[in-house]
C-alpha cells in the first residue's frame, strides 16, 4: 500500500515535468488510501515485476462505466524506464479489459511525447481534446 501511494504521487509530479510544467503545477486528483486499497483488492491496480521479483511498474484500470474502462495511472520509476514495462502493461491490461467486454480508453497529456508515442504504437487513437479547469477562490 505504501508503494502504491508513493508511486501514485510520483506519477502526478512526473507527468507535470514530462509535459514541461513544474511539479505540482497541474490540478491532480489526490489518491485516497481506501480507494487505492479497494483497487488493489479487486485487481484494478497491477504491479509488474522483473525476473528478480522486484516491482518495476504500476498500471491501473477502472471498472467499466457504461461499457468503457479507463487505463491509468501508468507509472514506471525513472530507474526502470525505457525497458518496455509500460508498453507491455498497458497492452496486457487493455487486452484483458476488452476480453471482459469493455471498450478501453486512457487520458494522456498532449505535451508528453513519450506516452503519446507508446499509446499510438499500441493502437490507441486520439478521440477528443479536453481541458482540466480548476475554479479557485
């Protein structure tokens, strides 16, 4: 559980940096421990391990809503990047989710060329541009 929380937080900060923003610049959802624990117990968060049994990647998928499940987060620690963990994890979870009868989507930042290249290579196609707006007092 501690590693899930740590990596989820790192995912949000890294996503900002990879898109050319300072860490914490975007309005991200705050991970809730109870929700993360539920996702782990129901098989909606997956750790991927290397041959030595070390956790090297985390990918999640939401339960289907109206026939569509969302992949995310997709996080690989910096020391493990460039080895195909994310590509393989997203491909496998997408395959499993489709085999369960749901369509699959994911959200990616247009300013992040790395994730966009990976997702396009897996067959994902852009469907809509969205903006994340926050109302502040």
